[in-house]
């Protein structure tokens, strides 16, 4: 694929039922392939679409409360038939596709389940990103950071003909350090694969979605292409998903945004990597990484959220166990006393009630 540094990026949000087993994933992947056709063909009269991004959970979501259930019902190795179909589509159109997330197994780490997205080009899987900051306590998949001896890059950046692309998933973006590390690793385009639910999504009075996307763009002098889940409450209980997928430039300007609310959307905007590189080269002011005094922040020399408690292993992760880890971190911060625990509801009962709606 020849170098192309001026093109459209398409943020595609989905509204699909949550897969509860591996067979149901096929339905979602087929719809994703069709949406790629829409993005490329529909916007061809304007500029070539060279980057297409899908939301977290669009292939599969952590729909169960334990890693053991995810292993049994939903988890798949990568590569697989879904990534192969995406590669064929990338080759057909000469573009790069940031897949929605899948629950991934890996023979190298057999007890773990990762929430994973792949950047896929005509040449195949270019990078595989595993969510470093699961949205705990609900998400019981494994952070690669928590695995003793994990020896793969936590924040890989792909050098491609359309620019250097780094990815992080949803809750990762609430930790500025994750995107700062992507940028330090060379990222020019920061891709957000997300499932950001109401009321934190794309409308006032909170609108964390827009605030965080724009802030990560300007503080890293990078483009942001952010695809958010647009599923209705009926499709993804117990949450509704407001969409608002967007593209932001390196000064935090909103270049395009899908209208808020559930439903499928495709929104495109121009990416100009040549101009970004020029700005990074020439600017002296608002050059935050070049101005960064890393040694000023002693808090980064200590840990707050602990690793997996012994003798627990990745295969033993559960919502209840995550609650205990969170309480321990709160004690380190001084938010809870040594003998205190935060009250929690019966999570299984709540999920059973939420699941009743989808089964109707």
C-alpha cells in the first residue's frame, strides 16, 4: 500500500444485540463488514477513506461475571475467522480497520481472557491491543499488566502508510498516562475503541466522552478517532449507549461528530498527517511532551491498585474479587479505614433482572 497522509477516517458506531456465545459473534461481524462498505463507497466522492474504526463490544462483550464463563462461552483466539474477514475487506479497499473488541484467549497465557482490538490492514493484523485498564468491578477480563512475566508491549504503535497509529480501549482513556505513553511511542493518530454509556456519554451536563477525547488530542498534539457504542438498552442491558462517535484534530477541535443517541452511525473527517508532523516540528508553545517534567510526580513511584491477590490467578477473576481489590486501593488512598468496606449490592441478582429484558 502506497503512502497516503491525507484521507478520511470513519468512526462507525454499532447497534447490535450482545452476543452470548461464539456462534452469535458471526452476526455482528457480518454487519461490521457491511458498514465498512458503506463508509468507503458512500464517501468516495469526497476523499478516500483509509481508516475505519469500530466500538468496543461490537464483536463481543464481557457478558458474564467470571473469567471461567467467558472461557466457556465467548472467548476466541486471535487470529480467527472474524479477523480474517476484516483482513479481506482491508485488502479489497486498501485501508486499515480498527476492529471492535473480542474476548481473546492466548495459549501463552492460558488462564487469562483479554479484551482485545486489532488494527488490521491489507497485510494482516498489524497490532493487537489488550485493554490495560478494565472497567472494574464489572469487567473481569485480565489486564496484561497484572500478569507476572508478561513480556509483550502494553502500548504498541503501528507504523503504517497512513501514519503512526496507537489504540486504547474505553476506560483506558480516563488515565491520561496511557495515551501519553502511546504518543511517546510515536503515535500520531490515537484511536479510541469505546463503549461509553449514559449518562457519561456525548451530551450535557456531563459529556465526559467529548471532554476526554478533546483533552487527550490537545495534550498529546495528536488526532483522535473515537468510535463509541450506539446500542440501545434493549440490545445491551443494563446500559444504554449514546454514540456520539467523533474525530478530533491535534488542537482539540471537533472535526465531525455523530448525532447523539442510540443507533448506527458513520461519521467521517479529514486526517492530515503531513500538517500534524509540521506542527510537531515547528511548535515551541503548547508542546506538552517536550515540556514534560516527569521527575516532578512522585505518586508514580508507588502502586494503588494491587495485582491479583494470592493465591488467586487470572482464571479466578470475578466481580466480587474486583470489589475487594478496589477497597484495598481505597485504603491506600485513605478513603476507607482499615476495617471498612464499601457497601455493594447483590450484583448477580441485578444482572439477572437486566438480562430478563433482552430475553423477551
